[in-house]
C-alpha cells in the first residue's frame, strides 16, 4: 500500500469516527450542508428544512469546532452568515 493510500485511509477512518459520534440532529444538519457541495447555505434555510431550531445553533458550533463545516461571509449581505462543508 502506498503512502498516499495510507493517508487517505486514515482520513476516512477519522471522518467515519466523527460521523459515528454525532447525534441524529447533527447528522441531519451536516448532510444538508454537505449535500449543497460548493453552494453555501444560510442558517435560516437549514432551520426551515429541519424544523429543529432549538438545537441548531449548538449543533452548528459543534460541527465548526470539529472542522466539518465552516462559516463563509456572504458577498451580497455581510451580516448574513452562510455555511459550507469543508469536504464534499
């Protein structure tokens, strides 16, 4: 096995471990953000799609701290926070 394949395997193992440790709500939010791929999604749109407003902010902060998603500045509206997956 080459060095590149070993690194990719370690990355996949780490990602699967992070995914396994998520709650159901976090998985739903992550899958919505990840499903958008290069397109950013606004936090309000996620709230409308999931109908879990109480846990949304906490779950987003947790996903950001695990570096699975990131906040990106919206060019048209600087005060509007949009989210994007770090890996597709």
